[in-house]
C-alpha cells in the first residue's frame, strides 16, 4: 500500500568547489524506507562524502517513522563529521521538520541551486 | 436556537501500514469540501495519518483481523475526526520529543506521532474505552482559525 521509496546518489560540485553528495528520494518516506534512506546513506564512504544533500523534491508523503529515519541519518552523519542539508520539501514538511527540530541539525533550502550556493 | 447540522463520513481501515493514507485522503476531501485552506488540510492529513498509524501499530498491534474506524464529523465551523482501535489506550502521554536528546542517543529517534498530532490540530484527546478496548483519539480542526 505504501509507495516504494526509490533513491539514488549523484555527485555534484558546489559553486565554491566543494564536492557534494546528493541523495535523491522518490515516493513515500515511511517505516518501509529504511534501505532507501539509511541503507543508501550507509553505503557511502564516510571519509570522502563530507557534504550530504537530501533531495525531497519527488517525495509526497513523510510520516513520523520516515522522519525518524532522517534523524537516524543525521545522528550517523554527525558522528562521522559530515554535514547534512536538504531541499525540495513542501511548505508543510518544512514546518514539520522545523517543529521536530531537524532544522537545528540540517539546513533546509528551497532548491538544489540555493543549497549548493550556500555550501 | 437551531440545532447545528453535522455530516458524518466513516471509513474502516485494515490494520496494515500504509492504509492510513486512505483515511488521510478522505479527511482531506471532507476538509476541502468544508472550505479549509490548503495549509490546514496538510496539517490535518499529517495528524490523521499519525493517529491511524498509532491505531494500526499500537492499538491493534498490526492484527489484520482488527480494523481501525475513522469517523469524520463535519460541523458548521469545525471538523472532528475520531480514530478508533481495539487497544486499551494510552497509560500516559509521552514526553515532548527533544531533538538534542535524540541526536545524542538519549532518546529514541522515533516517537513523534503524538507530538505532531497535538501540534497540528486545534484539539486532540486520547480516550481509553471503559471496557478496556475501543479506545479512540479525537481530533478537531476549526475553520478560519488564522483568517
């Protein structure tokens, strides 16, 4: 019943010349999304992926279990010295992420271009 | 004083994760018919989804022989949603989630559903059935709250 979460990884470079790893998600982010969210993140070598950008542009539904997966990703990233940013959330989910405090640990941006410009 | 007219819509969901989206879509449709703003409808969708997830996962313990009842009552200026399960209800309200504690591993990364429900609707109450089952959560959102 839940839409399968798809994810893939792109490597881009910010205007300032920093390598940025973009995790692009598509579908629902819920309890069934562990492999697509945490699994894909955990497969990245920590030493060479210091800037992580989460792309939620094609995500329609995120529930509290999905938010918990994002928080688990933030915990692992923090412990590995990585910085995490996100973009493409709807206004509603920007509000929800702000309410639960995620914005304290991950900068949110409206678009990839605005996110990369800030890195 | 004339009696306020209320229109009811009822949905029954299997206790299977993912079916909360059926209740979410139904609630959104009713709220749209009532004239709620899009941002309030988004708040309602998340609150209803989280209430159904709690009912499926904790109330009915994912037992697909049990169903979750969702009753939407559209009044003149508010929409009430009751999400009913066969559980015993909550013994106590969980603490407000603390992102710093979560980040430091002092608190489970999960456990935000009830907080979101309370934060996104105008009223939320959890009622345990007197017979030890048929507990429900009751949510209310009001029209034109911020207009």
